[in-house]
């Protein structure tokens, strides 16, 4: 019997910042593009950020974009989390790199003022 190839995913370095560039495209500090996939459940909001190379057009002013549940910018904070431009906090559930592509799952943390 032939052997199956062995694939290994490994953790990747988290981007320091993610900025909205245009609808459904974020850019990090290294000009890499990230595409968000929003996952809404009864108890939380999650977003899968997938690093994909896409051609960038002109940057769009965030105020000109349609309303979106995601912040226009994320900044990496200590403790495996991001803080959004809307003051929300997002926990890094996982961040892996596989075959040169990265997936990072973020989960919005509850607002402490709502508890």
C-alpha cells in the first residue's frame, strides 16, 4: 500500500493590525490581504479571517462602507486577543498556517458593561 502524504499545520504569527481596505477585505501591516467570513450563533459572533492574496483597488473610507458587524480595524493586544476600533474585544480561538495560507478564528468577547 502507498503511504499517505503527511501534512502539518502550525501556528502563525498574529498580524499586529488589520485595517478594512474595501468591502470584505482587510490588510495587515505587511500588505497581506485577509477575507472575513462572519459566523453568527445564538451566543456569540465569530469571524474566520482567511489570508488570501487578492488584487487591491483604491482604499475605501470606512464611513462610506455599508454597516457591518465587524470593526474597521483590529489591533493585537496581550492575552491572545484583538481590540476593535469599536472598543470590542476578540479572542483568538486559533491561528494556523497550512500550505502557505493562514486561517485565524476570532470570537467576540462579551462587553463587560452588559454583564
